[in-house]
């Protein structure tokens, strides 16, 4: 998996409503999700990174 080409993403976290949105370099949505506001933000970021890693 580490031989994949480098890709840039922009991550937006909505800490008011518990939502996140991941955009590719062109600004198109790649993935989105939600989280409980009581969740630790580190756990939320880790989950997002795992989702990216598992992408085909």
C-alpha cells in the first residue's frame, strides 16, 4: 500500500454538528461521515485515516 502515488486531501471537521468531509485536490468530495461530539478527536481522525487506507 505504501507504493501508491501521493495524493492531497482537505479534511473539514464540523465540531458543532459532528460531521466530517474529505475533499480531493480538485475540491470534489471523497468521503464523509459523522461522529459523536463526545468522541475524542484523535479517535475520529484515526478512523478517517483508516478509511482512507482501506480505499482501493
